[in-house]
C-alpha cells in the first residue's frame, strides 16, 4: 500500500471515530449542562447508535481489513453493545462482499504452484462464506473428497499492518481525552493476534490440537486438515455442514433443542478453559455450526489461546471460589493469577466491593439497605437536648443551641427624641443613607 492509500485510509477511519466519539460527548454535555431531559437524551443516543453503526458498516465493507474483524467482534457482544450496533454489524459475520473469482483463482494457483484444474475436480466460483481476511469455497478433490478451501485475500497483510498502525494512533489520541482508560492492553493484544490469524499453517495446527483434546468426546466435531493442499495463505479442510448457532428458527425446525445447544456450548468451553488449557478464542456465530444431536462444529482456529497449568489451575480455583462465595479463597486465587487486590487483609470488605451474585449470603456479610429514619419536625425550642458526645464538642454545642428555647431580643433603652434621631442615623444599615442622615442632622443642629 502506497503513502497516498495509507493517508486516505487513516483519514477515513479517523473521521469516523471522531464523529462517533464527539456525537456521544455532545449528547452527554447537553444532558448535564444545558437541561436536556433524560428521555430525550436516550432517544438521541439511540439515533446516534443507529447512525454510527450504519456508518461503521459502510466504511468496513468498503475498506475491509481489520475493520471487518472489529465489526464482527462488536456485533457478537449483545451483553455489552447496544442493540442498534448488533442488528447492523452482525451482517459482517458471514456476509462480507467477496472478492472476484479471478482474484481467488490466481491466489490459489500462486500458492499451490499448480493450475486449479490439476488439483480440484470441481471448484464452486461462488464462496460459501466471506470474512475479514479470507473467503471460503466449496470444492471436490480428484479423489472425490468434498473440501472447503479458505483463501486469503491478496494484499491483506499490508492492509492489516496499516490498520494496526491507525488503531494504535487513534487509541493514543483517545487516551489524551479519556485519561481514566488504559488502552495499552488492547493495542498489545491486537499487535500479537493479528499476524497469527494471517498464518494458515498456524491455524491448521491449532485445529488439530483442539481435535486431539476432544478426541473420543461426543458432541463436538473439528474439520480435518489436508496438508498437501495447504500453505500459509491457502487452507484446505474437510467440508462441514450445519446450522448457524444463532438461527433459532432453523434449529427448532430440525427438532434441535436450543437448551441442549446452550448446555453443549457451555460444557465445551468449560472443558477447554479448565481441563485442556487451550480454547477457541473467536467464537462468533459464523464460526459455530450445529448439527442434529446436537453436535457442535467449530470452525476458524486462527485465534486460539493456550496457557500453562499454573494459570489454568489458578483460574479454575478462582471460579470455584466465586461459585462457593469463598472470599479468602477468591483473594488467594486473584493473587495467584497476578491480580492486585485492595484490602486483602480485610476479606469482609470484599463483600461491599463485589456485586451480589447470590441471594443467600452469610448472615454477618449480608448486604443490608439502610432506610432513612423519618422524624417529626419539631418547632424550634421543643424537645430535650441530645446526650453529649464527648468526642465531638462542636456537635454538643450545636445540639445544645438548637434545643435551647428562644429568647426575646434585648431592647435598647429609650432615649430623648433628639438623641434617638442621631442614634438611628449612626446605626443605619446603608453607608450612603448614614452619610445623608448625619449631614441633615448636623445642618438642623449646628
């Protein structure tokens, strides 16, 4: 990618980020400072959600690269992201505009160093799925095996490298305005994971390792990798059919119980996290298919995470302590994972810091809501003074003063008429009035 293309891409992405960020800031400022009511602010935020999601979708489709990957991540998190973004960006999960067949054919022949007709007996020109970095075609080998061929887009490495630079610059700029947020882990994670997803050799090895971990386990299927037709940019694997995991109507039409599907996915990922120490880290709906049984088909192993037994056992220990609500054990697990814990010497404080996960907490740590005590407002002077608090003399004096009966203000002694007139002039509240009154009094009485 030349310099002009890099600048154009940065300006496009930067202007999109600025419009989204400033739009939310303006709504929040109007709500806090200029009297915008909360219902109107929520309606404006909803419209801004929809408008920002549409703009992001169009920019991602036109520019592709990591923007599509980011859109897929956003569109698969309804627990964190507003519904307007989910409805729009979920289209990026498996419906990205594909590249032309001539481009894909040239890429396959370059990587495998053979004509396409010498490898495949049949190759469908229309892709069955297109994603952020590659697209997948259905084909049949010369021996009759049905395969799925994943082909990386030509030139995508330069686009990803440029996107990583742009994201790093934009996050650094955003950190200047949002000083309470630390974006360093996000930048480091992107810089580490993006090159791994571009290496299909690494993805093939990840798939085989996940398959070995689940060997002999019913309810999970991983496609087989055909290494003789696989390179760094072309991945040939066993073709798998299934229903998209979010297509609830199709699942029910096939007689598949959605509750069993949810339980199966939960069990599979718990096994990966707590037993295997390696898990499929890109579980968006386009990568999870369901077959009757139910059976889970896992696809796209470009992004997998593996950790050692020490971290795995400490993580399992932490989750077990959370489920049993064992605060001291939870603190020890946090420290074993390298997480800094405040007030670790006083475990009871963690009950007030942590959200209430269970309704049956121990009695001595049960969270209680303090209700304000309503008292009848007594007239000034009624009631008895409160008991003295020897630790706070100032509060004792205040309580004594507010409970003391009112006293009649002292009256000044009556003076002769002339002296009373002079005294009223002297004690006048306004300086200007005092000067005028004194001058008049001196003129009348030289």
